[in-house]
């Protein structure tokens, strides 16, 4: 029951495409890495977000294209 | 009232209104076809579960250290916002079917009429109403908790959600029909942009980045995400994408 609940929560948060969640985690880690080095890091997450959104949408559409 | 507080109210209100419209359609179909008391009992039980969830998790979240809270909430909001925004972009571009309240109402009525009748409390009407309100409400509870906890304004977020539900119920009672004319996708688009913006802002701050201008960076950030999203809609509508199929719901 707890495992099912955990799976349900994970599915709720991660959604249809786990790669989006994974990419967000990588982008946050990269931001933390830049900030940790004392470099300007604010620009990274907005750019990564637009790129993630673009690839997620392209991926969703390309799977439905007639071959 | 500060800019982030206004954004909190707008985001929660719009998100809650959209989800309440969808839940209202299902409850109306089940209640009018089966048994109103049982359907409303299901609604009450789901609202109680959601209230307990927000009441229990809200204070717990606000006790987390601010950087931990910001990076966790920012990351979650970003993942969640990208889902909302992605679907809204696909719908705006015609690559995914718009949510049709009249069709959903007809489907729910048909299913409700086929289920066996029961005496006393109608378990079908209770279960369908409970599930509809709980599932639609969970997304709102998530937004209320994340936005509210990060600004230490969970009661304000919960109030915005309650007002949205009251407005939808009042409109539904007045119309006595599914609220099919509510512009659901533009509202979801706006919520997706706002959630994604705050996810980026808080996520980056929690990860150690410093925004130029502090909170003043929120408005240009939202505009940039909106502009990029609209470009994606235009790109999807372009000649290169014609002939592409429709993305499943």
C-alpha cells in the first residue's frame, strides 16, 4: 500500500515524461555548480527551461507524426 | 500587496477555477443522473481530505530552511509548470484536443445511467464525485502548498483557492449546466507560465544563484517564458508541422 502510494505520488509529480523531471534536476545541479564556483548562475535555468519545454513538445508531437 | 503575493493569488485562483470547472462537470453529471445527496457527500469527503492535506503539510513545509524549501519547491513547481505549459501549448497549436466540458458531461451521464441503481447512499455517485474532486483538487493543493509555503502565505493561497471554487459553484448553479464557455486553455496557459516562472526563480535562488534586481526579475522572466511559449505555438502551427497527428490526452 505504501509502495503504491509512493508510486502514485511520484507519477503525480513527475507526470507523463520522466525526462522533463530528470532534465530539471540536472539544470538545478548545474546552476548550483556555477553558483558554487562563484560565477553568475541566474541565466542558466531560464535557458534550460525553454530548451526542456521545446524538446518535450517536439517529442510529444513527433511520436504522433505519420511515417 | 507585493508582486509575488498578487502572482500567488492569480496563479492559485486560475488553477483552482480551471480544475473546479472540470470537477463541477463530473459532479453535475453524476448528481443529476443518480443521486444528489450521495454525489455531494463524495464532494464533502474529498474537500475534507484536501483540507487535512493542506492543513498538515503547510506548516510542516514552512519549517524547512529557506534554501532547501526554495530549491525543492522551485524544482517541483518547474516540473509541474512545464507539464501544464506543454499541454497548453499543444492545445493552443491544435496538436492536442481541447477539453470539451459538454462531451465530458455527456460521457459521465451515459456511464452513470448504465451503472446499477442502489438504495440509500449511492456508492457510484459518491465514489465518482469523491474521485473527481480529489484528483482535480490534488493539483490545486500542490500549487497552494508550494506557492503558499515558499512565501509563508498558505492561508492566503488557500483563500484564493476557496474563492475560485465559490465563483465556479455560483456560476454553475446560475447556468444549471456544464461551464463549457470558460476559456480553459488560455487559463491553463497563464497558470503554466506563472508556475514555470516561479519554479525557475525559486529553483535558481535555492541553488545559490542571485537574480539581477531580485524580485524585480520576475516580470521580465515571466514575459520571456510567455514569449518563448507563444513562439512554440506559432512554430507548431507552421507549415513544417502540418500533417502531424494529434497528441493523446
